[in-house]
């Protein structure tokens, strides 16, 4: 590892010896140590601190979060305090009907400055930097601002399109105290990589209301053990990490950067079909890194008693309220919207709360905010443009083609196989720029396919509507409003727990 790398990285170098022995970057070693330490400490919030005062539980969440931030980021951790401080000042100063948009603007400007600083001065040497936690904190402060705004102004979100019963569950009853606010924004359970926890869920966890709140007395109910859920998620996280470490060198996506050189082997000898297959395997390996981080973070939440979501039909406890990823739902999805709604699920709920339900140009608002929230690398914008285009095009194709295949089982099986393959191709095609980041390799990659999927998707927009199909679909869902069916981004319903449920 270069001297410049160590000079720039501000986090702790206490475990540099372990980094050298394992052959892993020190920032990644610090992340793993911090997360597994958080997993162990989280157990204290169930026993013996379950009956501790809310103030003490708030304070412990805050202190551990600050220590983790300093351990991983050193002096850069000051940003973890500055961004929520700006949000709290605006929350106190502004009138309720302004606080949501103002705090969203201020948070995004601050986050954008940090994104640009990293992009300009330091882009490739290490994978963990302060922008990750700041993205999570941005979600927290903005969701709190809009939730509080909706409560104080007694305004129904997007009343013309849905009943918005889910929005009522996000509303906050009162202005949080400084301790409540900063403990929420810096809570250690999800500080490093999410998922976003909505304020109402956090307060319920701290005050002990996280055990089935359907009108029953919380004091008389015994909290179900999350032990099996934690073990399952830790095992999944470790498996994802092993797959990533085993295959990352075998299928590096950086190979695709050679497409910018017309004399490279990739440019000269790789067919478009093999290139797509290699890109699929490479992006699958990269996704394992996300699976590892998100499953581990979810295990930390569950181990502290956060994330209980009632019981299933068999009476078994569900610990999926903080779930950010449905691995099988994404990898085996048969349409683009189902894949998108299985990925980064709580961020989908955040985007709906702060963008989709706040006015016109909904699809544009959601994809634009999501792109800016991620940063300013050109690859992000190519991915989100393709994602928006493919989402709308897939809806048109489904409406036009599906009725032709549902009249017999063999045809339906053929349709399912075709949609599965098509979804894998479209998702790979759309997400490669997200990982390549830079403009030249992105254009070279798409140029190898002559932008064919873009043109196919644009052509699909002109397919005629199958009104008979839409009428049949709506009639089969009597409790779902017709306008909800028209959601262009993901055609999903946000449940009260903040999860996206695909219809």
C-alpha cells in the first residue's frame, strides 16, 4: 500500500499489523472490527440494559457511534457532527412548512461538497470514507424533518394518489430534544452503512415499544429472541464476504476499463455476449460486498432488539423491519421493478417519503435525488437514467406481452424464463456504469453494444396499452387504489415499517 494512502487515511492505524498480515486495506480492517464490536455491544441493549432509562440508552447509542466514527475516520469524523448540527438548527429555527425542503437542500449541499472533495482529491486508494455515514445521516435528518413537518402542519402526503396510511406511521409527535436528536442521527447500529432507521422506529426501540404495537400492552409481552435471525444474517454476511474475497481477483470489473484501449484484448477479441456474461459475474461479485455489509448491519440492529416486525402466519417472530436487502428477491427477480424494490429497500422508502410524495415529476425527482445523493461520478447518472428508462419500459412490455402467455402453463413457464433472463441482462447493462464510475469506460462499454438496450427500451415506450390486462389486474386488487398501480418508479407500496412491498 502506498505511503500516500496511509498519509491520507485519518482512521486508526492500531491494527495496521493485522492489515498487513491479512493483505486487506486498513480502512476495511477497521470497518470489520468496528462492525463486529458493534454486534457484540448491541447485545447489551436487550440484556442487561433493556430496562435502563431512555436517556441512558440514548447516551450509549450516541457515545458508541462517536467512538466508532473516530476510530474509522479520525479527524474526518467531525463531519458526522456538523451535518446533524446544521439540521437541528434549521429544525428549531424554521417554520414547519419550510423545514422539510430547507433541511433536504442544506443536507444535500453539505453532502455534495464532501462527495466533490473526495472525487477531486482522492478517488481510488481506499474504499471506506466519510461519505458513507454522511449519506446515512442525510437520510435520517431529512426523513425526520419531513415527518415532523407533516405532523406539525397536519398535511396528508400525496393525498390525491393514495390513502397514505404508511405516511402517518412516519410522523413524529414532537420536536426531539438535543439528546434524542443526536443519538438518533449518530446511533451506532446503522451509522456505518445503514439502513436508514426512521425516527418513530428508533424512539419505539429506545422506549421499549418495539414489541408488537398492535394495541397490546408492551409490558405484558415477552420480547421474542432475535438469536436465530442474528445467526442467520451473520452467516449470510460471512458467506458473502468469503465469496467476494474468493472471486474479486478472478472477475475484476476493472478489466472492463480496458475497453477504452482499442488495442487491448478485451476490445479486440471479446464478443458482446461474452462481455455481457463477464460483466454479470463481475457485478455479482461486487454485490456480495453490499450483501456482506447490509446483512451484518441488520444483524447488529436485531441483536440490540431493533427490527422486530410482528409475527408471521405461523406465529414465528419476524425480524425484518430493518432489512435493506432481499438477496434472493433481487437475484431471482423476474422483472426490473421487483429487482429494484428488493435492493436497498429502506432507501426506497426514504426516497418515497422525501421525494416521490412531494409533488410533480415524481420519477424524475426520485432518480435525480438518488443520483445526487450517491455523488457526481458520471457512472451514477448513466445507471439511474437507464434504471428509470428500463422501469417504465418494463411496465409497458409487461402490459403488452404478458396476456399472451398466461393462458397455459407451458407458455407461462416460458414467459417466466424469458423475463428472468431479460431482467438479468437489463440489470447488468444498467449497473456496470455505477461501478465503473468514470465516463470513458462507461461509453466504451455501452458502445460495445451500440446502446442497443437503450434503443429497445425507448421503442418499448411506444407499445400500445392493453386495457383489458390493466382492468383485470385492478379488479383483482379491490383494496388497492387505481392510481397506486400507476407508480412508475417501482410500483410498490410502502408499509408502515418503511419496507417496500411489491404488488
